């Protein structure tokens, strides 16, 4: 079996990010973990991730528990370039987790969204940290 290259832009303080990482590992994949608050992506990489995910910069912008309000980022007239500028200056504004796989790039909120882009099946049951069961014992996603 060929190794599967997965990258997760991860914040270990975030439950959604931890759950996403655990589901990747539950598929038998050890991803490249980028703790983006310590090692933020370059501007070119961030713009590429946004484009490959098929989302706007605003879609990737974290509004909760971040300097969103004090920077006035709710202003709908701000361009994607201006929002990316803010994310570059304040990496905490980059929403997470962002996962890159051979099947695409996805902002995995909720965490089980990662199942859509994993090229390997879950190897067993999985429950989120809050106890919500998302994968059954047969490795299949629960409705």
C-alpha cells in the first residue's frame, strides 16, 4: 500500500481540530500536522488553500474568539485580499482545521467533514470528544 499524504492545519487547543486529527488517524493515516499558529502558511499557500477548497477568504475567516470584531472584519466591503492580509497578520483568524488530501482541500467544520476527503476508510468506530458517535463499528459514517 502506498503512503497517503495528508496535511492538517491544526490547533491542538481546538476540539474540532483534535477530532478531525483523530478521524484521520482512525483511517490508519499519520498526517503531516502543521500547527499553524506556530508555523503559519505563507500568503501564497494560504491563497492556494482557499482556492483549492473552493471557498472565499471570508469563509476561512474565524469570527469567534479572535480579533475579528476589534479589527472590523465584519465589514462586507472588505476584499478577499484585505481579509487574507488580516489572517497573515493574525494567524488566529484562520479557521481550522483545514485538511489537504489527494481528494481535495476542506475546512473540516464539523470535524466529520474530513470523511469526505479521506482516501482510506475508517478502521473502526469513532466518537467525538463530546461522545457523539460519528462512525460505527463497521467503519461506516453514521447518518
